[in-house]
């Protein structure tokens, strides 16, 4: 009987294609909206990912990468002296204004790293050398958004807060959520570029010793220093949470996601119900020859879930192609985690099951005598 149910489904090509197309389009929109949301949230923590430090220590009143409160330089030595710490280095995040020789200006983020180790600069250096930062006025610039002040290349010079600097390296980093170009230099040079700062340490980057539990070390740092310590992923989620709570992104995407889900449910329910009505005589025949309501229910649910799986697969494929063919450096943030695909699978199966329940009521109440009516 289950094979007959599938033959009934595939035999009515018009209704079958309508169901599959409607579900595929709904899945595509769900994946697209979810992927753009995930991409935007990841961009909020892009600098954290690129730095890659295992543990981030910040002032207890700060909350994330973009909400910094500078600390005393002496805090670095306090953290460094704790048992279980392999190394601890300072990092600073400051704002500035860059101006090219052509007069193009842009607000920028200046990230200063430890003068000796240079820990904190992304590993995606595509031109120049890290050690060139020891040259006078040297900076390494991220290519992302650098066009806002002339897209300087290695060897070019420009001004930051009326101080002359020279580009000695280019980093091929991804765009962050904040619309500012990012450049890297040493901590001592940041103090020259931004001389009015009394406190300069925004973060303390920490690496634990082998066989030391990372989360346990974070708790030790907090108890011993009164500072806030988080692992890489904890700090990433803190940054995401900050942007989610202070922007309308979750609400806007939530409304879009909910509308797509509602429309997909309505389309599949209406089309599946129409399919059942058109085949009501067949179900009446099945009841007349002794097929139980339980088997009829299995037939209806099988038809619904089959359409759902086919539509899910096609929709995922289209969404994947959409993301694959996005040009490199596209302004559209797009990231599809596997968890999103699992969530959408359960949602699709859920509203297909709901659609089958709505139509199942009519099937179970059908009178077998309908077979003998004209």
C-alpha cells in the first residue's frame, strides 16, 4: 500500500511539481535568510577569529571586542605570572582617522600588538614581512575596506591623526561587521599615533601551558586579577551577543524567517489538501476493500514527507549554488553552518507533517460508499 501511495503521488505530476516547487522555494529562502544572518553574526567577531588567541582577558566592565575598556600595562605582568600561563601579551584597539596623499579620509581601527612577539596579527599576510614592523612608522594594513582611503599598497605612505606612516605589508582578511578599515602596528607605535591615551591595553591575549584546562585557567585569571577572562569561542559569542542585542538584525531576520515558514506551511498544506480531495475516491476504494485508517494515515504521511525531503534537497542545492557563486569579497555576508541545515530539515518535516494532518482528517472521514456514487 505504501508503494501505491507513492505511485499516486508521482502519478499526479501537476500537483506533485506544485508541491515540490513550493517547498523548494521555501527551503531556499529559509537557508538564504539563515545563512545571511549567520554570516553577519560571524563578521561581528571576524577580528577575534583572525587573531586566534586561545584566551582573551578584558576589563570586567567591557563585554566584547567592540566594547573595550583600556587597562593598565601592569595587568599584563599580573596575568603572565599566574601558574598555567604559557605566554600573555597585550593588544590594543584604538580609533583614528587615516588620510591619503590624495586627500581621501576614513575612520579606521588601529590594532596594536606586542612589539617583540607580534602575536595578534592575522596569519593571512600576502605581501611584505612581519618583521618589517620594526621600521620607523611601519604599519600592516588589511585590504578589506582599505579602498575608503585610496587602497594603499606596500611602500605607500599616508597619515594617521597627522602622523606619517608607511605600509610594509598587506593582509588578505575578510570584512568585519564594523565598516572601518583595519591596520596593525606595534603597541609602542600606537602610543605615538594616539598620544593622549593614558591606558593603552585593551586586551591581554593568553596561551595556556600544555595539559592545562583552558576554562579552568580563565577562572583562575578572574579570581586572581579581578579581570574578565574568556576562551576564544566564549569571546566570539559575547561579541555576537552584543551586536544582536544592540541592533535590529535578529528581529528583522526573525520576521523574514517566520514569514517564509508560514507561507511554506500554507502552500504545502493547501496543495496537499487539494491533492487529497482529488484522490478522495481512491481512498474511499481503499476503505471499501478493508484498508484500515492506520494504513491510510501512513500513506498520507509518507506522501507528505516524501515531497518534503525532495523539496528540501532541491532547496538546499539551490541555496548552496547561490553561496558558491558569490564573488570573492562580496559585500553580502553568507555562511551556512550544518546546524542551520539540520534545523531547517526539522522545520520542513514539521510543517509537512502538519499539512498531512490537515488533509488526513478528510481522508479518515471519507465514506466508502463514495466509490459507488456517480
